[in-house]
């Protein structure tokens, strides 16, 4: 019997021709969903000078790649990218469409969802099919996990951060079909990316750091925050944060760990002055050792970690920094 379900889609992302890990992880996950649904995996990849990159997408599990490969697409262009994806989706009628929760994906996904008049669940931490083959899009909420479904509209759209799903083993023997895409001529280009200037990260990148120090509201003020930052520096750790630290302006959004931020998997995680809310904790995947410093012995964070220190971080951290420095001197 012919399967009437549309394909499952991943909108892949690349920077300077390098496919992002999250795109490969999403392909790995939709491969499983597609196999359960009995349909195919299709990937849309837009950019320039991408002839070599499609093989990686097939190796990760794609059956077909729609490739927009021209200088006009070299940088992410919101209106142009949206137009291409929307028109193709109208034609191909995908059942599911996944996009990485990256800076680009967070903008592109709602633009596409609005044009296709469908639902979108942001920052999912799991995706499974229910008994009716509807996609359960799971997000942390109310202290647990909430499953969101989009039973009628198609595609079922979700964004997912890097690290939520594992990177699939690449099967270099897999191949597939490449379908070249044309750039439509008449597109409103009210917003155009002319140039991309990259900031050099100030510290070790969060995602690959062996040690992560994360600060929260308990820092109290900028002075308290600077002490947490100093702790990260002496440990040669990456500095992460919770939402309140971003809201207070102590830390940049790009350093927020959690459901709507980064995913980290360090050997050592030290959470300072934070309560261990699920939306933050889901961002710490497979940390080997977790430590929390909190002045409230009843704080739920202590249920999440291996070692807990009950103290005022504003007093404890400066002492800890001195001790670490002394230890480091002795070892030289
Ligand atoms: C849809 C959605 C998505 C979200 N996504 C994220 C996300 O990606 N990442 C994220 O972090 N949050 C996210 N949040 C917010 C999240 O729910 C929590 O509000 C946030 O993580 C709490 O941050 P916190 O632990 O720093 O602050 P609080 O919960 O206020 O905890 C502060 C802690 O500091 C302790 N403390 C106070 N003073 C001191 C002191 N002097 N010394 C030591 N400890 C002290 C307190 O005992 C308390 O436990 C999201 C929320 C929603 C609704």
C-alpha cells in the first residue's frame, strides 16, 4: 500500500560551509521518526559553495537534499530563506519540519510557521510519536515535561537545541538524491545580510568546555557576578548562566544554559546561586560531576547535584578563588 504521509524534514544550517552539529543530530532523530512512519527524510540546505557538504547529510540519514547553492544564499537572508522553504513545503507537504534552536533557527522557524499557518513548539527536549503517529513535542514546564501536539495543521514544526539528540554515526556508504533549488527572483528584501562579523569568544566555548561554572540570581549584583566570573577564569572554565543573570544584564544571552539556551556536557559543572529549575537543568546533559553552591539548605538544586555547599556565594567564592590560586601555585 502506498504511504500517503509526506516526508519528514530538517532545515539544515551551515556556517562557512560547515554543517552544524545540531543539523546532523536532527537528521539522526528524524531518521528514526521517518522509519516509524514509513516515510522519507528530506533536508533543505541553503548557502553557497556547498557541493561537498551533501554527502554528510546523506551519511547522517537523509534520503533527499534540496540544495540552494548560490552566492545569493551565502548568508542567512530571512525573507529569501523563508520564501524558498515555504514554497517548497507547499509543494512537498512535509509531515514534520525540524529546525535547530540556533540564532538563525529561532528566527526562521516562526517566520516559516506563520507563512504555513501551522503550529511551532520552540526548544523541545524530546520528540516521539504517539499511538496515532502524531509528533509529541516535549518541553519542560510546570516542574515536569509537557507534550505539545499539532494534530491538524501540517507540518508539525519544532525547534531543538544542539546536544538534545546525539550526533548519529555517519554511514559514508549512504547516498541519496540532490535536488537543486533556484533562487526566486521577486522577493521583498527589506532585510538583507550584507556581511557577517564574528566576535571572538572571550572564554572557553560552553559546549566543549570540560569545566562549566554557571551563575544565577543568587549572585545578587554585578559585583557578585564578577566573582563568579573570576572563579570560572581561575578554573579555566566556561562561564554560563541562568535566565535572571541575563535579565539583570550581567551575562549575555549566548551564555544562558537550558531549555532556551545552550546545552553543555562538562566533566565538572558548578552551579552558583541558582535554584536548579528544570528549564536550566535540562541544558546540562551528561555532566560527570555536578556541584551546587547555595545559601538555602532546602534549595531543590541540592537534589540535582552530586555535591552541595550551603553557604553565601558572595562570601564563599572569594575564599574558594584564593584557595584555588594557592593550590595552583603549589603545583607549579
Ligand atoms: C519557557 C521557559 C524557558 C526557560 N528557559 C530557561 C533556560 O534556558 N535557562 C534558564 O536558566 N532558565 C530558563 N527559564 C527560567 C527558569 O524557569 C528559572 O526561572 C531560572 O532558571 C531560575 O534562575 P535562578 O536559579 O538563577 O534563579 P532563582 O530560581 O531565583 O534561584 C536563585 C537561587 O539562588 C540562591 N541564592 C540567593 N542568594 C544567594 C547567595 N547569596 N548565595 C548563594 N545562593 C543564593 C537562592 O536560594 C535560590 O535558590 C525558562 C523559563 C521558561 C518559562
